[in-house]
């Protein structure tokens, strides 16, 4: 009798400790990365590191600004492509599609979420790079020779290529979150609107979407953070060549995660290099954690209001 | 009246167009990988390890990376399971439904899920420096297990949430305590869902490259020790594509096909299992 009770108590304690481990993991990661980036923070101010665009590791200059700008540039392109398509798809799945089609589409979106980033990268190299190189770039860059289309990069490895690949990668998260949010909108609201003589689209536009707006914003934030931290696929298709701030969607881009991945091998041989790279990882951690807290916070708030 | 109808139809067309584009992108990816990878695939690729000069176009295969990825994936999945199984049972059986603590743990799991894998890789690398380890199978397993911990826990959590309260109450009424109820009743009932969660996490772990880049290293040998570097399939693809030789790049396409097939089979298997393993489930 005693041993049964003892087992239960011991198990309970152990489980509680594992929960504490999960709670502390994010802080542990932040603290560890901070410890390792201290050497560079000791001689350079954070402002210098984040806002200077002079990146010459061999001369001791570690300005991350152009990488950060590259990350935002690529993420922005991905979201411009992904957000409208995801919203329309989610509305279609939850409001219009018959059950049969919904049951067909949802596993496909799950599958899309499960594909390895490297596979997206290979697809980008085989399919999207030639598309940009042979069609989009020559066409747009000649017809519209101004910002943000003018460029002299004819390789096809560009910010836009990365944006297209990233857009496909963030489809699943944005669509599934929006679809979930749309499902929480009470059915009575739709019926009331339809009863007033509104068409289906009007119902969606004026009532359902209005009610779901915070959730849609949360979905976009979560997609944004996903695109922000994506590494391998971007590394493979963005060109990753450094020349200051992005000036065109057809120029190469060099986002922060790609920088971290690319320093593999060389970073221990140059003084302070590893410190700068781990600082970049810390920056990435803080930004994505904040985005995720905001996104999930909004969703939890919605869920609470429901119950 | 007419204008409303036109607007309705325009948006309907746009919606069908977007949905086809999303579905089409998956089909496009699969067709691209299969059509480019299949011609380059041969038996040597999956049964041999790289010989000298493999990355210059000489003989060999990627067996080292296939096995490495599987070993690393299994190790990481087991380690993650050892943490996430107790955690989700604690959240769902030991804590009250409206518990603040459970709320907080779930929130943190969600946030951890969104942290990019390269950050896990950097953290793993940092731990290696701290512990004096070199890039090894063990470091890779630890890093990937942290990476897949949130997705595994959250999908198991969703399964356990669905377990009917009556089932637990019936078990308590028979005098079983919470631990016994967890292991003997809830676990069996949730088994199909738990298996699905394990497979999802395994699929994610096997496909990730950014987290193992620093931590697992790369080698031409088959995995044989926890403390030696191990090759992984995503990195093998990445390296082969990065060479300037067309024949090596084509092998990269073939390797991508192998990885895609592995991930697709895991996904199909998980669907199959969740239907099959319902023997002990009370409906």
C-alpha cells in the first residue's frame, strides 16, 4: 500500500521537475547564448553591433545591420505573397468547401508542414531559381527599371526566390491557425447575417472576418516568426552575397540565420567571430520568442473569451 | 443586387485559385523532386558509403547519411519522449483543468515550438563548448530532442485532453491512484494518438538540418559511436548541392528523393497507425 502511494508521489515530483525544465528552457537558452556573446559585448556596444553594416570579421568589425535588414526584406516578400493566399484558402476551407474537399485539403496542408526545409531548398534551386532567372527577372527588371525591381543580378538566386520558397513554407501555419480561428466564430452570427439578406461573401466580409481579425493577425505574426528564423532553404536559394542594404527584390539577400549557418567551420579560427555569431543567434531567439508570445497570447485570449 | 453577386463570384474564384495554388505547390514540390531525383537514383546510392572523392564525382553512396539520420532521429525521439510523456500526463491528470501552472507550461511549449532550429543548433553548439564535447552523435541527439520536444508534447497534449473524464473517474473509483490510471488506463486509450505524435516528431527531427549542422558534424563513416560525428541526410543533400559538379548535384537530387520518401512514408504510416492501434481504445 505504502509503495503504491510512494511511487505516485515520486512520479509526481519527477513530473513537476520536468515541467520546470520546460519552463526554464527558453531562459536557459537565452542565458547561455548571452554568456557566450559577452566577450564581444564587452568591447562593442549593442547599438554598434545591431545598427552598423560593416561586416569584416578579420578586421574585428561585426556589424549585423545588413543581415538583419536582409532577414526583414526576405520575410516581407514572403508575407506579401503568403498572407492573401493563406487568408483566401482558409476562408475557402472553413466557409465554402464541402466536407469532402476539406478532408482532402487538410492532410495536404499537414504534409506541406512536414516536408524538410532542405527539400524546400532543393525545390527552390531546381524550380524557382530558373523561374526567377529566365522569366520574372528579365521581364520585370526591364519593364520596371526602378526600386524595387531594378537589379543586375542575373543568377536567379535572389531575395524574391527566397521569398517565394518561404511563402510556401509558411502557408501551413498561417492557414491552419486562421482556419481554427474561423471555426470558433459562432454559427449564429453567420445565420443572423444571412437572415438579413447578406450574401455568403458579405457575411464573411462584414461579420466573420471582423470577428476573426485578432486571430488572423496572430496567424500572420506566427507565420512571420517562422519565416524570420528559417535557415536552410533560404541559405540555398537567397544567394547569400553581401552588399549592404537590399535595393531590389532581384538582388541577393543574406539573412541572419543563413549567416549563422554559413559560419560553420570558420568561426572558431577568427577571434570574437563565434561570439558575434552567438549574439546573432541570441537576437534571433529574442525576436522569435517575442513574436510567438504575442501570437499565442492573442490566440489564448480569444480562446478564453470563448469559454 | 447584381453587384453583390459579381463580388461574390469574384471572391469565390479567387478563393478556389488560392486553394489550388497551395495544394498545387505541394504537388509541384513532389513532382520536381521525383522527376529530378528518380533518374539519378541507383542502388549504389542507398547501399554504399562515400568512397574517396565522392563529392568530386567519384564512386559511393549516401548510406552513411541515411543510417545516421535514422539513428539520430530515433535517439532524439526516445529522449524527447522521456521528457514529454511525463510532462503531458502531469498537465492532464495531476493538475486541475484551469490550473495556472498548466496554462503556463502549454504557453511556453507553444513559444518553444516557434523558435527556429538554427537557434537550437547554436544553443547545442554552446553546450558542447561548455561540456568540452566535440561534434558527435550524442550532441546531435540532445539538440534535436530539444527541437522536437515542443511539437511532440503539444500533439500528445491535444490527445490526452480528449480522454473522457468518465474513464479516469471509473479508474479512480476502483481505487487506482493517478500514476496507475496514467499508465494502465489513459496511456492505452491514448496510444494511437501518442504514436502519431511520436511519428510527427520523428519526421521533423529527421528532416532538420540547421540544428545538426554544428552539433552532429559530418562524416563519411557509418554511425558507430555516440561520441563520434555522424552524417545526416539533410546535410548530405545540402553539401552535394553545394558542389560545382553536375553529377554530384544530381546525386543531391536523388538524396532529396530518398529523404522525401522517408518523410512521406512516416506521414502515411502515422495516419495508418492512428486507425490501426485502436484495439484497446474504448469508444
